[in-house]
């Protein structure tokens, strides 16, 4: 069990995990879907906090994919929650560069998925706080 956990954690750190996790969201097993959603959430957190770099266009494409999955009735609520948090992280990370319409695009999901919109919107301040804290902590001018 420990070896399997270690292998999954190692995989989650790889660059390949981005693409594989997106594919696994389409699986019919809820545990597999949750692993994929958690993986994407974890990886977007690493990018948002500056621990990992990713091209804005690639993240924007991922955001569109996440929006599609969030509207899918096939995903369980706990998976949608992870994806909503990942979408919030991407929204904050890209709102001043590659995705200036991030907030309005998220709000446009409201007609079909109001609970998802609320989850994303409520997570945005937390994401902002986390990003600001990370950058203030690493900025030599604030030390």
C-alpha cells in the first residue's frame, strides 16, 4: 500500500500527469476521477504559487477543459469541488495576463451550474491571498 501511494505521488509530480489526469476525468470509476481531479488541483496550486512554471496558453486551455468537466453530470460532487478550486487558482494566476475575462467567464457558468460558480468565486480570495503571501515572502524588498 505504501509503495502504491509513493508511486502515485511520484507520478503526480511528473509533467505527464497533466495530460493523463485530464484523460482520467473521463473514467467511470469515481475513485479514478477523484485522483485525477486532486492531481490537477495540486498541480495548479504549484503553478499558482510559483513553484512550477507553465505557459499561460496551456493553462488557459486547461481552464476551458475544466469548465467542460464541471458541467458534466458524470463527475461526482467531490471531484467537481477539486476542479472548481483548480479553476479558481488558474483564474487568479491568469487574470492579468492570458485570461483577463476569467471572472466573467466563470460567472457565465452560473446558468447551468450555480453551485460550481459559488465554489469557484468563494475560492478566488483564498487563492489571491495565497499567491500574494507567496510573492511577498519571496520578494527581497520585503525581507
